[in-house]
């Protein structure tokens, strides 16, 4: 198109002017952009630098290794073993089900537990790590690692898991660990962040539970650089976890193992203590169970078979079980009488088989009566009438006071679960709890450890230690924590005249060494190893007058749960006591026939430090004992020798 | 003075044209492209693959295309501008019906050896046709309503087609790029004022009516607009990009964390770091100094282009150059504003730096037009 010169110049001028305006606008915009850059990059640089660090740095908790638990000789009772697990975070996984399906083809995992893990994962926040499977074999673990690209969100990890090498032998002492439940967090108020990590396990029973704070240790921190998917790019810094404290118990593994085996399948318990130090060498409760089941996660069937067993394997009967102490209580009544000065040791009381109190008759266990009894006879033959008479002179207050001095009716707080306090009744207690006045009959029943009196096997062992030493022995279960002594090393005197204790000890000696003693059958014939003790047979039922007329049903003919408890307390060696024992066989029958032999065997095992020689037993028993030894399923000697527990 | 009046003696011919190229502009473009190579290398974690290598090849291809366009007389381009515009419209329609869906939008046609993105091409053809139109139009008629409606239609047709792909960013570039040509051609400023005022009025009305009985949009549409305008209201969705982008920018500080040391990019926190969000990476690794330098390079390119536009007395040459300049400016201004949180996120790449084939080629060809105008200017 033809344009005039003027037009062309006008056009050019206009374009120049407009392009200048546009250029100016562009420059202005450039200025704004530069100002914004300056604001972000210079003025707010520190803020954004911080945000960038938060973006890329994640702090992971490093779980501490749980403290180990040893016996008194250094035998490992609770160990940590490597546990191969598979952990999943669903945050960045598009198709969780497809991934889980692939995983189930790679490792051997049952669908029920996988579904449980899936539900757990879906219920929690997307970034929470959830364990899909644990205790994998090395091969499974390796194949998960190899297939990692096909398994987004899944990481194979190595953790530590608790293992109890002696299984059922220590279930009632060492206890077990288990997962952190919501109930645990609520009931303990424990806010340690390490509890939130998946698979972290805390002590749930016995020493593991009670010493939790000492055993747990402190979590470490791991600072890692992560990308937006949370994948770790590199480790920046590491603060190592502080492992938990190692615990040394007073328990003697060999003795504990022997005690569990000796109790066998009875519903029974036994405590062995060192009389001078109060150190508990064995706390056996039978039947027992494998604590490793609880670590792995016990199945419903396994758990209900434990809870439905009438012998109550889950109960630690040594500290939780409360029984009428029966005749094992008679030392208390006798000492109370001596202290009150209402009886002399040589003074005799005549037993005709019963005492009449108002319209009630209180029978001696021996229907025909014992005849004339002094204090030693009253103990060795366990004459009830002697104590009925004595009780009426002393009164319940003095008996109860003596019982408490000897360590009964008080909670000996060993670091175990459910430690119970026995009951030494008083007038006030009966009025408050039973709503009735104390009557003399109650005193008579209490004098022979029946009626309202209740004691745990641990209390009875403490009582025996106190009788043997004359000091206020308290039981000890923990020797050292991280090598630091945790025992009490001295005990005050009981302030019971030696003469009184000597009478009692003589009575206890004659129980097992005098021909007419109730436990003469359980005597030890090896010189220097003799034992002293006291039998007890405590009634679970009340025998009515009508029953007595008809003839008392023999114990063996009763249903199991109504039979008498068999008890025995004792110490040895007689001359220089070192060990005290208490044995309770629930509904076992007579203390002399059932409990005393067990107590004898435990004391011998403690004194010899290994299986006692047959020479320690009366000649007539040796064959039977030998057979019993052969049939006992004991720890191999190499295991015990490895820590010098048994002479090589 | 039209091209017909050029004295053929005054324009260089043959290989002599090489001497008359605007070499400073070529140098600046190459410098910006090199910044791109460097950043793509860094984003890939210190590797030529998958981005830096192909980007270099494309830049070489782009340089070649620029030379070819530059050596072709500018009046040829004026003559084919209507054809080019028509062709690009047809391609846009083809994309609408046969295009490949990528990233939720129909944007390209797969030609086998490359993916053609017609909307990129359209940015330039609109500018060309508008320049040719105003070259043809009597200067005195420029502001007459009828003659204003024609270029408006030229602009709105491809804008609409691009918008429904949907590609908001490119649609915006076509619209504002075309408007810039109209502005430079001398259309009365009152038109622009009216458009801006009425657009502002509509926006105000839409927002003012919210929550009243005569509300203009549905509630969900308002919520969408909210998210668009304020991404931080949706921190894990739309807001995530912009938050991470600002963190990257800000944590660069004065001098940056150093080449290949950006934690935002190393950790994949910054999405799309090779395309729309490449600027924060540069800012993180080279700091304010690096980011401002790139801005400086861009402004220098604008300066050289505007000077070219003023120097040439040919109306088509001037307007095409100014249109290309405006488009180029919009590219980097929108991209930088977007990553710095000044405007909502729309998909606009950083010119010559972001990874992308069509955009690079078309942009280099457009600079070829500027070069052609420079070489063939009347002397």
C-alpha cells in the first residue's frame, strides 16, 4: 500500500511512542519482580532456609536395646535377639491392596494377620509405620529387600526382640514383654515418645514390668535427610540410644529349674531363700507357661487354654496365692506364748483329742488325742489341742503381733506382679470386714493358722528365715542393676530371746528328725545336711458336726478343689542355717506326705548346689528318689556349668 | 514507507546477511539458553539425561530455524501471515478433535518425530496477522470501532480455542500479546481503558454478589476461584507447589546454596522443576545474584528488540517485533510472578530455560522474525 511520507512518519512516531510506553511498563514489571526476589531471597531468607531444613530433615527415634536379665551366676534369663520385620507406611502408596497382595506372594504370611495389619494401618494416620509381619526368616527378609521396587511403602527392618531361653521356668519371675497397648499408655501415663514406635515392647509382667524404667533405656535420635516421599537420602547425624540397665537377680537358675520340675504338674508353689541375706533363690509356681508366647503375640486358643485351666498357670502363686498357713503358723503362737510368759517350754498340756468351748468342740487332727505334750512335742507332733489351750492364755493380740514381727500379714514388695499381703486378723479387722464381734473360737482357729489367717508362700519363707536367724530378714530379688548393688545388706535383730527361738528350732528339728515327728519320713540322713521344718495341712472346707458323726470323708475321696492344702516350711542345715523353704501344694492333701518331701529336695538341692547324692536320703527312699531324678526333665549340666553354677 | 519502496540496493543479499544479523541479541538468547542447560543438568541430579541433552539439540534446531526465518525477507513473512494464521487455527481445531490428551488437557498433535503444540505456534501467527493487518490499514482508521472489532476477532478466536483445551496460560499469552500489538499500532487508549474497566467491573460484580440472593456463580465455582487465587487455602494440593517454590527461592539467600546443592530440588520437594518451576531451582542454587542476573538478561533482550522495532521504518516489521517482544515479556513475567507467589499458578514456562520442544522452537523462530526485520530494514 502506498503511503504518503507524512503518514509514514506519523505511523513511525506513534509506534515509537507506544513502544516506549510498553517498554516502560516492562521495566516497571521487571522492577517489581526484582523487588519481590529481594524480599524473598534476602529479607526472608532465614525463614525460608528454616522451612527448607524442616522439609528435608526428619528425626527418627532409635529404639534402645532393652537391659538384659541375669541370674545370680550370670546366666542369661532374658535376651534380645534380632527380629526381621516388614514395615509399611501407606502415605505414598496408591494401591495398598495390590502391594499387600504382592507381599503375600513373596513371604509366608497368613491372611488373617495381614488383614489385621491392614485394618490397623487404615485406622491410623497415613504416615504411621505399621508392622505387617515379623520374625521372618533371613530368606524371606532378603526377598522383600530384593523386591523393594515392586513394594512401594514397604521396608524390611531389623529390630530387637525379647527371648526367654528358659521358657516356662521363669515365666513367674522374669515375666514377659508385650506390645504397647492403649490401655498401657493410659494406665501408666508414660509419655516416652519411643512407645509410639511400632513393635516397641514394654514389660507386661513380673520383673520385666516392675523394672520397666530401669530396663528400657533411652531412645536415640537419627537425623536424616529425606525427599518429598519420605525416603531417606542420607544420614546427617546420630545420637546413639542409651541401652537399658542390665539386671542381676538373686535367682539360682539350676535351683529354679529343679524347683519347677519338682513341683511337676501339681498346682503348687515353692520359695527358697538364703536365710542370712534374704536373697530369693527360687520362686517356683506350677503349672507354668512359656512367656515367649506373649512376646510373639499369643493366640486366642492358647490364651484361653491358660485361663481355663483350673490349676491357674497364669497365677504366680508364690506371691499372689494366699492360703491358711495351717500348722506352719504354730511357731508364731508358741513364741507369742513364751514372750507373754504364760507358758514354760517344759510345761505340759494334755490332749484328749478335743477342747470344748461353750457348746462347740475344737478337735485335734488326731482323733484319739496326743496325751501329755510339752512345747517341743506340740510342734513335732503338731498337736492342735496344745495350741487351743495356749491361745486362750495368750489372746489374739499377742499372736497377731508376733505374726507381724515374723513377717506375716505384710506385703513384701518384690518387683513381681500382683504381690499380695497375707491377713493376720484382729478384733477391729473382723468387726470392720465381717461385721461381727471377735469370739474366742476365732482365736483358737487362728492359733493353728486356720480361720481368718492367710499367708502367701513368700511370707512363710520370710517367717522361716526369721526363725532361723532371729533377724528381721526381708526378701531380696534384685542383686545388681548395671553392676550397682541393690540389696539390703543388714537386718535388725528381731529382739526375741535366743532361749525362746531355741525351743522353737528344737521343735522344728524334731518334726523331721524325731521318730514321732510329722515329717520324719522327709528327714535327711547325711550329717551336716539335716533339715528342720514344720508341716501344715490347711482345711479348705468346714467339717460340720454331722459330718464328723458320719465319719469324716477321707481327703482323697473329695473333689480336688475341696481337698486340704499341703504346706511345709523349713530350713537347713539345722546347725548353721543357710536356706529356708516354703512349699504349698494346693489341695495336695497332708503337709507331711506331700509338701515335706518337696521341701526336703529343694533344701538338699540348694545345699549341694547340684542334684543331691542318694546318701542324703534314708535307705528306704533311695530307689524311689533315684527313679524320680531319672524322670526329671532338668536343664543339661553343660548349661549350668557354663556359668560355674555347678561344679564341672 | 512500505516494503515496495525499499531500495533493493540498501538491503543485504545472500551470505552478506550474516553480517547484518543482530549478533548481540543472538548472544543474549544463547546466554539465557545456557542458563537453562545448566539448570536442567542440575535438576536431573548432575546428568545430561533426560533433559539437558535434548534441550541443547532443540536449541541448535531453534537457532537454525531462527537463521532460516531471518534470511527470508520480512515482506515474505508479511505476505504469508494470513496463511500462517489460518493454518494454525486449523491445527488448533485438529487438536480439539484428534489431539493427544496430556496432563489432563488436549495440547499437542503427535507427528511421530515431534509433538506439535499448535497453541504455541498460534501466539506468533496472531502477532503476524495483526501486524500485517495494521500494515494494510489506513492509519487514520485504526481507532474506528469497526476496524477495532476485526483484530479483536482475530485474537479471540484462537484464544477461545486454546482456553477450552484447557490451557489458560497460553490463552492468556495470545490474548495479551495480541492486545500489545493493537496498543503499539496506535489504537486509542480509551478502548484499552474500557476493556480493563469493564473486566474489573465484572470481577467486582462477581465477588460482590457472593452470598447475596442474586449471586452470579455457583458456590463450588467460588470455591474454585478461591483456591486459584489463594493456593495456601489448599496446602496439600495447589498450594503445595507454590509453598515449596517459595521455600526454594527464599532459602537461596544472597548467593544461593551452590550449583547442584539445592535441597528442595534434590529432595523432590519442588514438582515440575524442569518445566514451569525451574526458576526457583536457579534461585535456590545461585541465590538473588543468579536470579536477578537472569532477569537482567531478559530485560536486555527486551531492550534490543524494542530498539530494533524503533529503528525500522517498516510498519509490519515494527509491529511484529513489538508483538514478539511483548509475548516474550509475558512469558517470563508471568512465570516469575507465578513462582514468586505474586499471581496464581497458570501453566507458563520460563522462556528458553524451561524444558520443552515446541515453545523453544516457536520462540526461536519468532526471534527469527525480529532478526529478519533487523536485516531487511530499509536503510
